[in-house]
C-alpha cells in the first residue's frame, strides 16, 4: 500500500460545509468496523473508487476519510439523532457529534533560515529590509510564536543547544525537506496543546532523564491535546519521539504517519511512541519505519510502541498499521529484585485496538520476555502482520510472538498473520499466546523450536482455532483451563518432536490434518492464501495465485508469493 498522504489542512480550519454520507459501512455487513477502514486504506491514490469512501466528497481518498471512519468504529449503520459530518469551526454546530463545536485556529506564518537573524520579526522567508526577515534559530521562532502559528524552517542544520520548553499554544513546525532540514542537540518540548511536525529531521537529541523525548504530552485534567500530526519526519539518535507519562488529561485524534525512526535509545527504559496515562483515543500510527531501538543499560525495557498500562488508563480505538519495526534490544540482566527486562514491538492495554499489516522482526533473544505484538483487552484485532524472530521463550513468564492476554478478555481476533523464526532461535517460545475468548484463524506459523498456539484459563469463554497451518518443533496447539470451551477445525498441524496437540477433552475437533515427525507434508484442509504461506498484497511481485484472492482478509487484495 502506498504511504498515507499527509494533509496539513486537517489540523487547520475546514470552512466548506460538505454533507457526509451517514453510513460508512462500505462492505454492507451491518457494522462499521476494521474491514471498512481497510477498504479506505486500499483506495489511497486510486483513480477509481466507491464514491461512498470519499466521505467529504473532495475527490480524493486521504487521511480525513480514515479519521472519519475510525471515529465511528462500533456504530450501526442506522444514524442516531446526530448525523455526523465534517466539523466546521466556530459556526455553533456540532457537525461531528463529539459534543462541542470546533474552535478555529488562525495564525501567522513564521520563517527560520540559516542566513536569518533573531533580531528579525520572522515574518518573511528572506530579508526584506529593516527588521523584516527570517529568524536564525528555531528556539527564537518557537518562543515568538502565538496560538495557531506555522513555523517554516528552511533547509540547513540548526543547533537547538539542548533547548527545552513547556508550550501552552498550538503551533506547527514544517521543514523544507526531511533530509535537508535538520534539528540537532534538542531537549524536550512539553505540550499542553498540539504541535504538528512535517518534513524535519530530529537528530542527536539530549537524554536528560527517563522523561526525555522530542515531544512530551502533558495535558492536565480537563485539558485535551487533539488533532496532532507528526508526518514525514525523521528521528535519529533521540531518546523517544512521543511520550506521555503521569498525566490526567485527554489525547485524541493523534496521527503519526510516514516517519523514519532510527537508533532510538537512552540509558533508561526506551520507547519510540509511548502514551502511558490519561484518556487515550483515536490514535493512528501508520506507515512508519522504526529500526534499532535499544537501551544502553542492562536492566531496562525496550518497547517500540505502547498505549496504556495496567493501572486504569482509558484506551480506546487505536490503529497501528503498515509499519516496519526491526532490531529491538531490551535489557540483558535481571534486576536485584528479579525483574526481567523485556523487548516488545507493539504493546497495548484497552479495547478496540487494531494491529494490522505490520512487519516486525529481529528481537534480541536472551531468555527474557519478548513479543512482537502484545495486547491486553477485548475487541482487538491482530491481522495481516508478518513477524519473524521475535525471540520469545517457552519457559518462564510465557511470552509469545503474538499475545492477547488479560482476564475476561473476549471477542479478540488473530487472523491472517505470518509468524516464523529461524532454526537458531533455540528458545522456541510461542507463536500465538492467548488468554480469553476469541478467534485464531487463517494464520501461518512455522517455528522449528517451541509451540505454535497456546491458550489457557479461558473459563466460560469460547475459543475457535481454525484454518491455520502450524508447524513447530514441540507442539502445534496446547490449551488448558477448567471449563474451557472451544473448537479446533480445518487446521494442518505438524510437530517435529512432541504430539501435535494437547487440549482439554471438551474441545470439538473437526477435520484437522495432524502429523508428528520431521518429514511430514500436510496441506491445510481448507486452503487460503495465508495458510499456504503466501501473502495478501495490493499488487504482486512475481508469482500470483489469483484463485485464492477471495480468501484474503480485505477487498481488492491479491494472493502473491511476494508483495511488490
């Protein structure tokens, strides 16, 4: 899929009132859900598309259409008394049905240039005489800015001299080019309101303490940071990109898209994107490349993307999609209290979290908990991801390459994922590790060591395991728990050493192909694109298997040996 196009105007005023089709149930299944959002994703940059997908009738499919659909997850097609439309600022009408009218943000354009002067007024991109011209430093521009200003930064390298500030104004930072507009030696911008960033490289930032990050969100109780966009930026050798910790306010409608993040590190616990506390909703992290995330101390965790925590944080409607996450290095030594530092790719606590079509690989394997994807909550979807060498372990705390855990979880779906590891990943681990009810369907799992699918303690909840290909060294499916209910059907199950299954007697076993040994050759009883080891793509590179296109998880997908 092509990268999400950044539309700067989504964080400015939208002045043209355009009626919106109330129903965004594009596949007509009676619900607004992840399938409808994927249809929007696949229509980016297409010349022909269903006109219903163009939610604001502007002739293009862009981020505004994604936001419109994402904010309506879980709704029925029948409208309530409010018929949602694109919000228009300061007209006294609540078009988007969120309980308030949007406040217009109007501001000035300020300019920064390497040939500017901080004695200038910053109101012109080039020197015009007198004090009319660009600033020399980004620090001066931020200090001089007012609510709604956009700061345009010309190509060049700017030393921020460890500049940190707390901002109570909404502004935007726009570089001339991501590779040519470089901000170095910065501190942390602590935000009560949104700061947007586009086309900027943030490099070699100061690591003051464990709260250091390029952007730290600190909304107080009653405050909200919303409509914040970080797009098409680069972050290299910084302690973190986006962080909230110990806050009580709201963070919503935040989009982190099309960025490159490399060498994210510090001597403490490290997270590239971390919203731990507060009310967190409607967040999209999409089309980012994140490589080499590590701690320089041996006792700390590394988590690339995290939303929420166990302690009563409100998290709802999160989408993490189309990202590449590679090379994650957590701590290597237990603490004196016995804590084992972990390394995780995507970690989320809350409901309605969707982790879709990401490529996650190369986690340090040292016997401590490792997961590519780990969710705690209900109504979650983990779909279409390619995960490889996550470094999970069989013994100890029970980490898996893909996990959905937590008490009383239900309605979780794990489908269409490729989960593999190399033969040198001797700790094995679990391919899919679940607690609670849900569906594990149409996945491809190949782990020469370890266990394929493990579930436990799902008392009173129902688990369906179907149409998977599972080949492992130790066991294909292992499930236990008093009163667990479930069905295992239409799977191909191969175990090189142990018996392929260990399951409760009250499971229903239907039409599975099972083999023990290293020379087994089985095909799934119900063949799909994914469970034969192929990929669902928008277009193919090389061999295609068109007869299985219809088994892909979303419309217009092609079944391919490799994606283009």
